C-alpha cells in the first residue's frame, strides 16, 4: 500500500493567476527514494510543501485535488498532525532553526513539544547528530556555525522526530562538497533503513547513482516518472537542457555510430567511461 498518494493536485499561490502545480498525480511506496528534478520554477519546492501540508495550510492559496500521507489527508489535518508523519527540510536552514542557544536545544525543541522523556531525547539527539556528520556541535550556538553546518542541524531536527516520510527541498544548497557528501550519505542510509525519502535536488549525478526513481517537472506538470536510467536518458530532458553532459555526448556518439549498440545510454560517469572505451575512445 502506498504511503503517499497525490491525486490531481493543482495549486495556485495567493495573488497569482498561474498554477505552480498542474494536475499532479503519483504515488510512492514505503521505503522508496524519489528525486524531484526540473528547472527553477518547475514546481519542485511547491510539491515539497504540498507533501508536508505547508501547501495549503501555511501558504494558503487555492488547491484542488488531495494529498494523503500514511492514510491522512493533509488538507483535512492540522499542520502539527502532519509533521510527525512527514518532515520537511527547507532549502535555507535559517527558515527552519528557531534561535535556541545551543544545537542540542535546537534539535530537542520538537521532542520537548511531544513530551519525549529526557533519556530517550538524549539518545535520539546524539544519533541524529551522528547521522549528519558531527556530534561535537551539541553545545555550540547554531549562529556560530557555517551555512552548511546549519543545514545539517536543520536535517538533524527532522531526523530526531523519526518521521515516516522525509522531504528535502535542495538540502545541499548551502553545503561545501564534504558537507554535501555527509548529508547525502546520511540520507541514503536512512533510505536503506526503510524511511521514505523525497528530495528536490540539482545534483543530477548523485541522483542518478543513489535514488530509486525520478519525477521530472516542467511548468508545474509531471513530464517524466521512472527509474533514473529511463528518465535521465529521455530526449525530453535534452530538449529542456536538463540532461547530463555525458549522457548528451553519448547520444550524439550513438547518432554517429560511435556508441556500442549493446550498451544503453549512460546516466553515471562510470557508465559513460565504460561505454566510450568499449566504443574505441581512449582519452589521452
């Protein structure tokens, strides 16, 4: 049974005449790791908000259709009822952090509201910090951290709540390569442990390697939905300028008879290297 059901969702922000989402329909099975891709303005962030109840409860606006998370219709439930089911990590960590004196207090905030016992709270906070890469921050002020470190604290604030679904809106935007690697590693580990993950992300190479499924959006509509090997090799992505460079290069080589007929178009660098070598191309 699907843990997420999105049925014919169309949404328009207040004051706008153009829908940000247009008749969006899909479902997600428990434990799936799904990436949302598309150009800026394609509707990725809005879809993240819809999956976690911020659309329409926080942003208001006009919404048609419905979103169901773990059997709960988000339009009919209060936002505080949705948060334990589906946690959202925003693109900008400042949006998420509440201004507590220490990282530990920041992460504990949601648990305190739920009345979690202190002993359990300490264990969950330590585990969440370990997942995002550094337990030494516990007593530091969030304002003293870098933007990337703050984003990892924001992720820990969601992980500590143990939601059934984790939704991330471009969570690596403020991270250096090392920080991004740590967060990506934590997210993939959570998926392997059975958490359902929905991530809007521009790092297509990482998406190609790690996710189970990709949903591509354009002007608020789903234009592609399938495995990374299917979506990322679609000519439709090339038309939108969203295709990986080496996938596009392999497509050009294929058209000229330079790509091995027995190989599919590549969606990772390793696949591209192997294909070009098999086709007789050896870099110097």
